C-alpha cells in the first residue's frame, strides 16, 4: 500500500505526550538529525499510526496527509493469523531500494511489527543495518519486547503513553453495572449460592453477545476510514486486530471495575483479595494470545473470584463438575 492516509477505530484523543514527542521529532527533521529507524510503541496503535503519518507527510513534504504518495509504503499483517510474511517483507525492501518517485526520500511504516514471522524479521534486519539513502522506517507495536532484540537495538525506541477513548456504549455500561452488583453479592456472606451461580452465567452469556455486537458495530463504523488500497488479506488481519483490541479494552475495564469495587469497600481484607484477583486475571488474559476463549476466561475468573470471596458451598459444587 502506498498512501499517506491513516485509519482509526475511533476518535483519537491526543494528549501532551503526543504533542511533545511530535515537536521533538519535528525539530530533528528541521535540524537534519532525524533517525533512519524508529520503533514507536505504546498502548494505542491508532496514536502511533497518527504520529507516523504526520511525520511521513513532513519528511516527504506532502501537502496533505490524506493524499496518496508513491514514496510512502506500508507493511501490515495479513490473514486471520495476523502475520507479516517474509514474501511481503521482501516486497517492501525492494520498494524502498528504488529511486523515489516524487520526494527526496522514502518512508516505510510497518504496522504491528511484533507480528513479523521470524523469516521476515531476519530478511528485514539487513535493511535496518544498511538502510537506503534518505529512507525512514517506522515500526509500530503495542508489544516491543516481542520483536527480535537485534531489530530493537537498531532502532530509536520511543514510547507514546496515549490511551484510547473510554468505552461508553450503553450496553457495556449496563454490563459493568450488573458486574458490580454481582461483586456485591459475591463478597456478601448472606448471598444464596444458587443466585450467585445463576447471575454468574448470566454475566457470561450477556458478555458473549455483547462482545459480538460491539465488534460488529464498531468494525462497520471503522471501515469508513480504511484506506482503499488494502488487500482482502490485509483487511481481514486488520479486522482481527481491531476485534482483539476491543476485547482487550473490555477486559481492561473489567479489571478497573474490580479494583474500584475493592477500593470503595470499607473492609481492609479485600485489598489482599484484590491482589490475588488481579494476578489471576492478568494470567488468564495473557492466555488470550494462545487462543483461550473469551467466555472461558471470564468463567474461570468469576469462579475463581467466588473462591477468593470464601464461598465454599458454591465452589465445592462447581469444582466437582
């Protein structure tokens, strides 16, 4: 894809960190000290993308960030596996080795660089060691330490602590309200076991339906801002990435609601329980990358929560199933 347009999965809220980093890099451009390769990392891939395209427009002296530019190249994960293949990487290398068409240089933007296949990463390493003249490479990732150390060491690493906009969809707000009520029941010694289990599985069923609903709705809106030049496989990979991003946002919010419940509860012993709950939650969410089902994760976490809230009659009946 050759374009200076960029896509977003929602409105980006730029903050002081974004502005300061942009100003710093703009100064290096004006002083002719801009690095040939930058590893942009942070929790919000949209913010990294926006920063990369803003800089690309300046480096290529493009009058508009939405104009198609023949000297700007993008490399994305493809298909449902969301991998960057060695074949696509070699095509990018070939493109940036050529003489610029319009500008005095070239820019390559690599989305989710941590998704590079090992063969792709090794193929790209030599280009990072000896980049073509006036060529600038931006690697974007939420997970910098999943890249090969040899790649990280050849880039200037810059962290952008921008966060996505909070999710305030009415259906999600209703779900979190029900979850808070369930926490109140689970932490009470007077709650009936049957009611707890019934409410637990209602939360799981509602979450499954909600996740699909939000994914479909948000993806339909996001497609309006996608670059026209994306291939079918790139679009599929982007959709998968988008859905996983939304899923991660939901789980991050669940952890936040759990923390708030404990901190707002006057019982000091709950703080110790919170540590156990969050450790378990982080362990379970790490398994999403190895295809743990979202609803299975939520079920495991909620059942574990009951154990932490000291509900032996409930847990003993579940543990034997």
